[in-house]
C-alpha cells in the first residue's frame, strides 16, 4: 500500500512538473486546487478544484493535481478551520454528561461552531493560499528542471 502511494505521488509530481505553461499559471492552478480541500465538498473536490482553477485563469491540470494530491488531509484541514475560527468566534464545548434541556441551546451552539468553521476556513484559505502560491511559483520558476530530473531518474520505488 505504501509503494502504491509512493507511485501515485511520483506520478502526480511528474505530471505537475511537466506541464508546459507559465510558472504563474501552474502555481495558481495548484494553489486553487489545494485550498479547495479546506471546503467540505462532499466528494466533488477534484471537479471543483479543476473548475475553480480554470475560472481564475490558472492551469486546470495543476488544479486537479493540487486537489487530488492532498485530498487525504481534508479532515486535518477541517480541524484547523475550527481551531483558527475559535480565535475569532470563541465558544465552549458542552460537556457530554450535561443534560441539554433546551433545543435553542443546541441550535445556538451549532450556529456558533458553524460560524467559527466558516471564518476559520476563509482565513486559512487566504494565508495558506498565499504561502502555497509563492512556494510553488518559486519551485516551478527556479527548480523545475532539476526537480524533474530528481523525481524521474533518482527517485526509485523499490518493488
């Protein structure tokens, strides 16, 4: 299973590095594809990331790669959304042993947590998007050829 994951990662990196497009377009597409993972997309993430990359004039293949390559990290990103959102919309977790008598409390708590999630999602998408864009832009602009050689020739996956 680990070898299969390594093979898929290597193939995705090779596809990303071989895209014949400007560094800006590839970095923008990859970034948009990645930040879609912050949004609960209910299985439509690859389609949304490809479409969103095309809408912002990024490379749609890079958007697909950015969306699919990190789809496994989505639960962690959702947790980070809650943690960051909690700084802006403070809330307390209700103890499970307590009896909740009023449904209004439950709805209010759900709306507060939802608001924290959405605010955290937007904040994370902005700052992570900026960081990912500049990192990928720099890598594609300066090190595309050397990384392509490294991944293609020197990264051997033992069978």
